[in-house]
C-alpha cells in the first residue's frame, strides 16, 4: 500500500505549480499537469544511486534502457517496438517540434482538434507553421472527432501534418480502435503525417484500454511517429525524459537530424535512470495510483453534480474538464475561482479559444486537498 494521502511540502523556491501569487497566502494549486505525490521509491533510489556512485558526464541510453522501454510497451499495450527506432528525448514537445520541422515547411498547415493541450497550437505558431483547427464535437457529454469538418479543412488548407493527443488532454477520452482507424484513414487519404502524442497513455482509468496509434491496421510507417514518456505517470516532469518511436529508418534519421540542428540532442543521465526504474519497477505503484485517482475524480463528479458546473466524464488522466458556461460571469470562471476561492486551475482558453468558459482541475493530489478545493468552490457567492 502506498500513501497517496500524505501531503508533501512543495512550497519550495522554483516549484512551478506552487509558485506564489501576490496577496494569496492559502493558494491551492490545481493547474499544471504534474502530481503532488512522490515518485515510487525505486525511482528515487535509482537517482540516489546515480548521484552517489556515478559522475555526471555526457550520457547516452544504454542497451538495457531500450530493452526496458520496449518491454513496458509490450507488457502494457501488447505493442512490439523496434528498439533501434526508439529515440530518447528530453521531452515530448521536443519530439513534436522536431518532427514538424523535419516534415513540414514554414507556412504549411498542421491540424489540431481543439480543445487540446495548448502547446500544440503554440508550437505550430512559434515555428512559423499555421494551425488548422477542427473543433471536437461534444456528443452526449464526451468529445468526438468531427470527421467531415476535419476532412473539409484538410483539403481547403492542404494540411501536411496532424498533432493527435491520445488519450486526450483535456477531454479525458480514450480513443477506440474505430475512432483511430477513421482518423488514420482520413490522414492516409490526404497524405497527412501523424504525430501521436501518447504522454497520458499509462493514465487510463475505469478499465478502459489505451491503443497505441501504431496498432491501427495498415502501413503508416512512413507517416507516423508516437511520443511517449514516463513523466506524467510517475511524476517526473522536472527530470525531463521522453521517447519518440518511429517506424521507418529514414523517418527516424530525419527527426534525429532536426534534433541535432536545434541542439536538443543531449539526454539527461537522471532521466535515463528514472525511466529505467519507472518501467522496470513502477507498475504496482502505478496501478494503485490509478485507483486513487479514480477516487478523486469520483469525488469531484459527486460534489459538483447538483451545481451549475458540468463535469466531463473522464476515461483517462487526472485532469478534470469542467464546463462552467452556465454561470455566465463577466470574467472566465478560472479567474473567479482564483480570486475568490484561492484555487488555481488551468484556464480553458489555454486549450483553444472556444473553451473560455471551461476550467481544468488537476486532482493528482491527496484527497484532502481535492475536498478542500471543492468546499471552497461550493461556498462561493456566485451560485
Ligand atoms: C498532451 C501533452 N503533451 C505534452 C506535454 C508536455 O510534455 P513534455 O513536458 O515532455 O514536453 C503535456 C503536459 O502536460 C501534455 O499534456
């Protein structure tokens, strides 16, 4: 049994999630996507071991690293990856950006389905490409891809690449094989390269199953990469570690070249050690974590059931997506909650303009803090 109820002090300089906001002493930070839990002991021990018995010189990934990473995918997703096509990276966004730079030109269009993790749109714009935005449809309270709209826009904008988020942040969807096949077919018809960001893959809840994009039947090897990382599942974001999986040697080499060109090709010795320990020894901890997260998500749904806030049912991630549009305030609800309840949530418009009236609540923290946040929100004088 792991103690996820234990409150760990994060009020330390430089901690992003707990950074101070002037005038607020009792801030409850439930925004950026990391957890308030300590990573499993095996990971912390592996890091201590590196610190104690090693030197911090330049490093690469060793053969055992590739073996452990490949075994994790096989065990969790029955997915066979070719070890020589695994590319360790400092982060998923580096992989996303380098793939975009390798396979598109400035002013090319990249498709995204919003709402989606805000760095998708930002990284497209910051690299001189143009986002083509297709809104997800809310069908009976859960998001679905609007294939007709996406196809129309792909043709109109001559889209070259798709940034796909699976499982979906912030909607918490675990895409079905049918949905993945439909998206894959659409991209194949129009020669769109797929970058599948699967950073939340290990955080699938309530018995759902994540399907890696690479398992979609058909040959997408020249038009697909998958990005994964242990950082969300094992709370290692500050350590920086990720993997890009390619399916074709030439694709791998072109992205590797781009990584070299941007100078982001070094890996972190601690990231390598943490990834190995997480995938080799962290599964039991992860399974308990998922149960605990389900309890926190259930609590949010129960407590907000009879309010004007509409909680989207989560199939994955610890990030609860809440529609606050029924409140009709002058300012986004995220600001009201911060100012009046001192709870910091992620603002809806980070995920796309049309989500201004949503908030994203990060419940990866001890249940007592989730309760406290919900109590404060329910006590607001806005209902
Ligand atoms: C879908 C998605 N991709 C990427 C990231 C960030 O990944 P990294 O820190 O490895 O760049 C996040 C972080 O929240 C995310 O939600």
